[in-house]
């Protein structure tokens, strides 16, 4: 029997162990998509206890912060919300999480949590109800008394080279500016352009948001779709000057419906008056905006990330109580590969298709996306169109293996840009190590099974590339 989470964790062959040790372990991290706070990086936040890092809670404005993956584990164990996101004593909340974690066999959260304790704090006992108090004291002693256990210290321990935060077009990026001007901050903190609110014409708050977008470019109002496009272009150019390497779109599905400018403006005017727009009108408006943004991304060498097929806020009661992004989302079925292809084809027709990373939350879409990639590759950069890493509910051992096998079957795994955290926690960088071990084990199996030659130079190029160098090249670092 193997020891729990030893140095060869998840590495089942000698080749896998060799590839991991020589070409993956310890490589710098390019965490090109996450949701961490640039303000906390600049202010170098220090945490009082592990619950602040792991579970978070309610902000003064009534919104919530923390790791919703962990919240779901607790709720699945019948834990009251008072302990999940509420104001119960920190140690009691910690114990409720530990009790739930013991039940999470086979869940990546079990591995992630134990990896975080080992990697950052050196706590190498399995986290159980029996070890919980010892772990609590051990970890909190370091958080409270060791000056290296700050936000920046944690990032340095993880060897983070770059993070791509997620930022609204109207954001002033003041914290990014301060970070860039502070020579003591070594990590690149790059804003990512997330214009969903300007695209989601059918969703509540659209008209109010367009008013804020107008203010951000010094206008009283935006009257036409052309003016919205111009405002977004101005903002993305500002983001580019501030070091933006990627955009991010979180849409229900990716539409493609070309309508006239007159029809676009009519739909926009209806939405600004608070009237409902039809599906056709909404898709026509969204397509117009996405086309403009795609061209801007290509011109500015910004990668376009498209996330789709999430059914958000499935529990109406909890959404009304807690708001979005609090752990009540699920996989949707919005297969739209042909629309994505039409969208990229329209951009390609004028030579303006940007680097693009595609993520569907529904694993049933992976093969379709895997075949789409090869339709729009070019000599601009290897792997210009990417099948994004196993996202959210796919971010499991089997999900990562499946995503990489799809890419290997239908594209070029060797050009994959690898892992990201997509996280709100500064301890989540161990997910990169988890991914690298799974990736090395998969490749090691192929080599030992005679499916790929044991050729050191080729394997070095592939493993180092997926671990780090491909992302470094892709995002121009």
C-alpha cells in the first residue's frame, strides 16, 4: 500500500516520477485566470487563521468571499449556513469543514486541502477530526507569527510568475497601477478584461451598467451600439496599457447572429428603456459586441477566453439571500460549437481572429471543441486556439485526464498552455502541482506502454511546455 500523499503522489510509474521531478516540479506558475484581489496583493494582507483563507464569509456590503468549492462540501454534509459563510466562531467553522472533508473521498477538494497544508505550512498529517485541533494550532501559529505568511509571501512560496485577475471594463485598475509601481512586488499582476455586463443585454441591470460604462469614458450616455463598441474599445486599450494579456467572457452560450446596425440599435434602445428584447434581438446585439471585441483583442495581442454552459444560481431562494457566485451553480447543456465556429470564421475572414481559449462546463462538449481547434490554427503561434484546462466542475483528476486525452486525440497536447486556478484563494496554487502530477502520470503511462518513445529531449519539451513554457509564450511573458 502506498503512503498517503507521499513524494510520488499520483505518480504510478518510474517514467512519471522522472518527468515530474525533472521537468514539472517547482517550475514557475503562470496563473492566467483567477479571481484573487489585486488590492490584497498590494496591501500584502495577513490572515489571522486558516478559516479566513479557506472559508471566508460575509463582506460588510452583504456580498460573500471565500472558496465556494469548500462551501459546497460543507453543505453536502448537512452543515448549517451559519458555519459555512456565517459568523459562528472560527474554530467551530473549521471543525465543521474537517468533519465534511472526511466524507469527501474521491473529491478533489480532499486532495487540494491536504496539499495546501503540506505545501505551504509543512503540516504532513492527514486532516481528520482527530488531528484538527493540532492542525489548527500549527497552521495558525505560522499565519500569526511568521512574517513570510502574507499574501505576497504565499505567492513567493508557490513560485508564481504571473496572475491574471478578473476585472470589469469600468474598473480604474488603481491597484494594478500601484502594484506595477512597487518594485518590491516581483509577481506580474495582469488585469483581464471581463465585459459580460455590457454583453448580457437581457439580464437585470444592463441599462444601469451601460450608464456606468459611459461615465468611465467621460460621456453622459451611450445612445447607439456603435458608441458602446467605441467605449469598450477605449477601455480595452486602457487595459492593454496596464498589462492586460487576456480577456474573459462568462456567457450562458456563445451566440452568432448577424443583424443590421439599425436592428442592433433598436434592440439596444428597447433594453435601455427597460423593455424585454427577443432572443433574436439579444443575440444580434451580443454578436455585434463580440465581433468588435474579437477584433480589438487580435489587434492588441490579447487572448480571448470564452467560458460557457453554466446554469447559474440554480437555487432561487439562496440566490435571493446571498447573491451570485456563492456555490449554487451547475452544469448546463448549451452546445454551441457551430456558433463558436461561425464567430471565429467571421473574424478569420478579415484576418482578425484572436488567440482563443475555449471552455465548456459540460464535458460532453469537449470532443466537439477538440475538433473545432484545428479549423482555426495559424502560423501566428503554436496552439493559437486552445481547449481550456478542465474547468470548475470538470477540475477533477478524471476530468483533467479526460480533457488532456481529448486534446491529445484531436489536437496537439504538447502545445497545451496548462493549468490555472480560477480561484479566490491564495492557497489554491497547489492545484498547479496537482495538475502537473496528473499530466506526468498520463504521459508516463503512454511511454511505459510503448505508445510514445522514451526520448528525453521530446519529453522534456512537452512536459516543461505544458507545465510552464507554453503559457509563458502564449501570454507574451
